[in-house]
């Protein structure tokens, strides 16, 4: 039960939750977030996207939030200060790159702290997709970044899972998968925020729609699923709000905190 006199922390997924068909947060969602913060509550982004895969237009809007958990807990900021950061080892990234080059029937996006990199016949930064690269540049182009997430355009093959099972966790979606650092997930990110802010677990609300939101909805005091959620998320939710196209985030915040 929500206690009106207490302070809460809200954790919001981005894709399929906070936004719908563009990278502009709906006005009603932003108003509910602003009103909740005005009452003393904290509101955080909790996304599977790496820091470098958050579009600038969204990052500008996130100035109105209390912090960001990115890369399924790989990087955490509170009040603009980085309180936690980790990345895949250079050796792991090299082996994952080698796997990608030997299995070119899939697409791969290596998501870093600074940028994202498409791996197919070569490696291209988001801003340099049209620039031809020499073979010797293939790995070097990622070497000055910190890779936090790898997205694969496939149901992840068994051989991949077996090769990397001790180093990464796979979150499978309908047409692609996110591979994150072993031991990191959105719930672990929330735990770090709670340790830093003093908010109690029972005073947390998590809102999401897909498999990588499962851990945080199970962990939070109140787990809210979007109406457009995957069935696994609907099955564990404490409450189901409207879809992302119908400002379900705003409606949930209004219901519980306003």
C-alpha cells in the first residue's frame, strides 16, 4: 500500500514504456513526473540502452529526472554524478567481435559509453556508417570506448550462450536480444540507487514492458506493467497501466503518487 506521507522512488524503462513512436516524451508523462518530483519523490530512468545509445534528444529531456541507470545497471548517475560504472573486459569484447565476424548472418550493435558500433563486414560508429574502413581498423575503432551492452538481431544461438554464459546475461526479445554484463540487471541498478538515497525497497515503483524489466518489477515495492508488455511482464505485475501510446506512465504515477 502506498503511504502518502512517505517519499518514493520511481524507475522507468524507456522503449515501449516512457516513449512510443518518437524520442520525445509525451507531455502528460513529463507533467506527472514533474508533479511527483515537486512532492518530494525521486524519478529515475532505468534502461537497457548503454549510456552511448541514449539519443541526445532524450538525454536533454532527462535533465528533468533525478538520475539514470543505463546498460541494465552498467552505469548509474544520481543528480548528475556518476556513482557506478562498469564495462565488458577488452578480452571479452574482442572475442565477441570475433564471434560476430564469423556469424555474419545476424546483425550486431556494440553499445558503448560514448557511441554505438554496427558490426557486419566491418565496424562502423553511429556517426560514421558511410566511411570505408581498412581491415586493420576493425577492432581499433572500438578500443577507446567502454562496451556495456551488445544487441543481436536473432534468437541467440545455443553455441553463443554456451561460449559466454559465465560472462554475460542474455535478455531475449521477439526479434533480437540484449547481452549485458553478468551480474548486472535493472534490479541491481535500483539497489545501488536505494543505498545512495536511503529510499526503502517497499517505497519503490518500477514501470516497464519487456523481459529486461522482469527483475526490476519483481524487486520493486510496486511493479507496474504497460498494457503493451510482453506476457512474462504482465504475469508478474502488481498493476497494469495503459499502453505507452496512451501515457501509461503518467496514469500509473497519478494513481500511486498524485
